[in-house]
């Protein structure tokens, strides 16, 4: 089992470090896969991580940089930030341009400019600078500009020869075919190439109905295309349909994982780059604004309670049960919201079927409201021995859970119409709404039926 | 842009259906990719979806079934459930065994047994039955048992010939090499095969240090391996290291998407298969248990408020501000919980670095508590013109947000140690805890400092 094996390696690394057995340590590190090294690095304390990386980079800079790249650009940039721009340029040459660009983007401002300046002077370094000119989270930013492309008038045999000579192209899945002005005109799979006679022209065996993306397409959209068409790679073209790069499925997997994390995070009010080991001060700075917005809305809900201060003064039991109504509305709303937000993200929910979704969620909301309301009413009645209190609790809960379901459906859809990420802002609106409606319906009904309720004192 | 194009097709499909132009309709459907057809099907009303599928299945059953397979096993099974077992067997023959198995598993009990019985009698049908013998969500269940493997003693040239003759194998990325007893001994990439002389023995060019998974490995673990080693496919072996199948990267993408949805869903108390268009009755049945658990814990929190009934009776303003303390604790806890649960899912959080994570989250919790507490105190003081009320609010908020951060870190970790999915149960524990602690700290402090507070009446 890989996890167990890694623990053994981790223990050895720590032991060899304590012993100062540098040569043995480097030998051990050299035998690991980049992904395993990344995991090792992430589990080592800061100082040991720096030492291990430095030692490995001296001996095998390619492997060290591949491991760094697997570690994610933020952590990778942190490990490089004490080096000079020259050293960083030399090290990033070991990486594909897209990975190098992501990493350089996370370096401190000054250092990253220095690195980019140096890169522009190098023959192949211009790629990285070009990638960084595309907007963040677009196809252009994650593509590899070194794409293997063939002219449309050569034969299958010539294509195989060309392929054999192409040493610096990462991995080849599909062979893209271009015309004389580099327009993308077709695609041939490696396997297809093996199945035809060597003198067959590419033109005759290529598929012309191919799926490509524009360099400015959102990376999430790219990931959706690659996933739904089961592609291994997707060619990237510019506005004139000229081939400028390729995005491979392993980059797409990273996008899918990041976007999934982002959705979970946004629903909870956490920034996408706030991870387990982000420094405390940074996490604080990222999470506090969200909490302050929630604090403001909490006071808004509190002011609703304030309106009914005199009613509570007469029936203190209301203070005991009012959080139940608000809280249950919040729980039901979170369920609806999650299903809707994820439905939007997965492309299941479109404009055409919104009404159907709304009707369904409203039905579920009323159903849940009746079930929870009746049970809640009985419990409240037993505890307070006041049947009217129970009845009011039930009514308020049904109203609030209906509101929760409707708002949980409509708010993310409205935000999407306003081009705001539904995952980002929905939950704060929803919580406010279910708190305000919960308190208002429960305390309002209590005020209306005040004379039937057992009054305190 | 693909979305726009699809809308045009959707409109045409609806129009042709209304006109009864069956031949044109089938022609139009035939021109679509399976993934686009799946999207079309999902956007058509039930009756039209059934009609479109039936028409397409008559003309091009392979395409119809591929579209069905992209639609997801649940919706696909729903479209087939009115057919006879014989018809279903015939249609599922168009799919790779793993997709067929997933679909059959979702058919109504009786129908799926009938289908499986018929399948056992067919030469190639046994595969599906065998896949269904593996536990759900394991490698065995999602693998394709038709794996292309070569004997270790053949040459590169012979391998290419064998490859050219293999028509029924889906897609080949890597060539797995086996010994005489079918033990997996190595792997050769298609590209490598092209780069060597035809008489080179496979034994000399194969990589023996290859990553494989056992058929009983959890699919999430498989996905993590494929993603972190950037693989296109991973071989599946039995307990004796004999090659039994292969899992390709497109299946892994589906797993990653499903598991991400599952994590989001579980944090919100929604079942994994509860989607936007799951029938209302089914969604209700799935969500109600979670709400009832929350109802029980809400009453637990309410009973804490009940303890301080007399204090609230004396200072009604406490009822106004107590939900603020509980709610802010809940928000802070959700942030911590999300970061920790996602950190566990992504493999960033291990036993070794737990203490570091706990210390960090506790620091963030206290920091957020002080910031929110001080602001909250000022606001409460201004509204109630009672400085002591403000002070108590601040203290209670700091305590509760510290508890929220610590519990938000420890509860998911403890659940993982108990082999319970941390995403599943954490949020209900956390909400209960922050409610109970929020009410207890705020009302408890108020009781202690009662004589300093402005009393009502």
C-alpha cells in the first residue's frame, strides 16, 4: 500500500537528516516518484523541507522541480523565494512552461519580475512570459505551448519518423494536423497511425470534426469539455484558429480538483487558497471579512428579535424555542442550496428546467416543514406543557422551511444571472433570510396568539 | 461556444418532435456526440426523452447506449426500466462491461436479476456479472476487464502487429506485459514501442517499476494515485498480482467529480444521489433523517437556554444577542471544518502534522473571536446602552470561536480515526457544540455578572 510505504520513507528521511548522512539521503530521495516526493516535502517541517529540496536540487534538479510542481505553485514558490532570480530561472527551465508560469506567478512581486525579465532573454524562455499574458484561469494559462503538430500533406510513415525525432515534447496522445499557416485542420490518433499503410497521407486518415478550445476560454469550461468527451488532450487555438498549445488530461484533473475545492470552500466562506497549512495570520486575514459580513447579518436578525422584546418579556419560553425555528430553516436551506449550486456547477440545471426545480424544492420544503414541525410541536408541548406554543412552533417551522427551500433555489439562480458565482454569496443571504424569517414568523405568530400562551411571572 | 450550439439543437429536436418528423429527428440525433446527446436527454421532458432515446436506439443502438452511459447510471436505468430483460441485454452489449455493470445495478431488483441471468449464458456477458461481484466503489467495479496485455518474451514488432489486430479493445494507452501465468510484470508505452528497433524484446524496454492497484482498493484511492502520478490508465490486479483489468483516466475523472460532490453534499447533510431532478418524495425521504437529527440537537441547545430561563426573564436583551454568539461560532466552525475535511480528502493532512494544524486553527479562532467580539461588543453596547452586555458578548464570542476552531479540527480527525467519513457526521456535531457552548458561555456569563446588567421591568 503506497501510504504505508511512504511513512517508511519519511521515517528514513528524518533519520538520515539527523545523522547528517547526506549522500544516503539524496540516494533515497532520488528513487521516489515526483508525487511521492511532494507528499514527503509537505509532511516535513519547514526547515527539513528546505534542506531536502536543496540537496535534491543539487543532484537532480529535474526531479526536484517536478516534485515542487506537484506540491502546488504556492508551496513551491515558498521553497524558492530565498534564491536569486538567476537560480530560479535555471531551475524553472526543468519544468514545462505552464507549470513554470504558475510557479513564477506565486513568487514575491519583485522576484517574479526579475525572473521574467531574465527569461525573456533566453531562447525558449519566452514561452513562460507569453503564458503569463493570458488571464488567470483560462485555457492559455494552463496549456503547454510545445505542441506536436504535423503538416497536412505528409504521410503516416513520415509522421512516425517525425514523432521518433521529437525528443522535447512531453507526451503525445494525439497528433494535430495544421495547414501551411498553422490553422488547426485535423487530428490523428497515435493508434490510427499504426493501423494504416506508411504511404497513406495524413489528410486521408485525419478526423476533421475535432474539438478545440480558444486560449481565452475559462479553465472550468475546458475541464468540462475534456471530461464529457472523454478526451486525453485538447488543442488550444487563438482567435484565428491557429494552434497555440495543448492541454492534457492531467492538467484537467488538477482543474477539476481545484474547482471542486473552490465550490466547497465558497459555500463555507473560505478563500480557495486557504489550506490546512496556510500561515495563521494569512488565514485570519482571509476568513475575517466573511465573518464580519455574517456578524452584520446576525445583528440584523437580532434586531428582528428586538422588535418582539415585549412579547418575549411576557413569554420567556419563546426565547428557548426561537433558535430551533431559525436553525432548522438554515439546515433545510443548506441542503437545497448545496443541491442547486452543485447542479449548476455540473451543468444539470439550465434556464429551461428552473421552474421544475423550484416546484420540486418547494414541495420538499413543505414536506420537511410539516414533518419537523409536528415532531417539534409535540416536544415543545411536552416540555412547556403549553399546546399553543407547540402549535405556533409548528406553523413557524413550516413557513420557514418553505421560505428556505424557495430561497435556496432562487438565490443561487439569481446570482448566476448576475454573473456572480452562486457558491460564493448564496450562503450568507440564505442564513440571514432563514434567521430573519424564522424569528419573525415564530415571534410574530406568538404576538398574534399572545393571549392563548402561558405567560410567565 | 458549445452551450449555444446545443440550445439550437434542442430547439430543433423539440420542433421536429412536434411535427412528427421522425426521420429528420433521427438524422439530427445521429450527428451529435454522446456527451451532447446526454445533455439533450437531460433537458427534455420525461416523455420526449423516452421517445428520442427509443428512436435513436432503433437506428443506432451503440450511439444511443453511449449517450445513456454519459447520462449516469441512475437516469439511464430509468429510461430502460420499461423494456424486457432480453432487450436490455441486447442494448447493454453495446457498452464496455464496467458501464454496463453500473447501469444494470440501478435497474429495479427483479429486472436486474433477469438481465444478469441472461448475460451469464452469453459468451462475453460473464464479464458484467463478474464486475458486479466486486464491492461497490472499488477498483474492480469501475475497471474494464478487457485489457490489452502482451507476453514478456515477444518483440516490439510483434507487439505492434498484435496491437493492429486488437479491434475490440477500447483504447490503448499503455501495453501491459504479463508472464505465462498472467502475473503483471511490466509496462511499455505506445510511444516507446515506436522508438525502438522492431526486433527489440519487450523485456528489454519495459518498465518494471509500475504502479498497479488491487481490485478491492477503494475507487477514491485509485483516483488519487492516477491523479498524483499523472497516469492515463492504471492496471488492476488480483491478490496474486494477476492482471484482471484496467482503469482509464476518463473513469477516474468521473470518480473525482462524484467524490467531490459527495464531500460537498455530506457537509450539508445531503445524500450523494440526491440531485436537482430526483423526485420530490425521494429527496424528502433522503433529507428528512438528517433534519430530524438536527432537530434533536436543536432541542438539546434549546434546553441549555431553558436552564437560564430566569436570567433571560430578568434581562430580555439576552434573548436578542444570544443567537449572535451561537451563529458566529457556527460560521467560524464551518470555515475550519471545510478546510480540515478538504485537507483530509486531498491527503494534505496526516497524523504527523495534526498538532501543527490544531495550533494554527486555534490561533485563527482566537484572532477571529477577538475581532468579531470587540466589534460585536461595541454594536451591542450602542443598541442596548449597556456596556456590561457588550463585554459579556465579546467574552462569550471569543470563547465560542476558540471552541469552534478546536472542535472543527478535532472532530473530523477523530471521526476519521473511527473510520467514519469526516464529511458525513462532522457538521451536525459542530453545530450542536457551537450552539450549546454559545448559549452556555453567553447566558452563563450573564448569570455571573447579573447584578451589573440593566434589568428589565
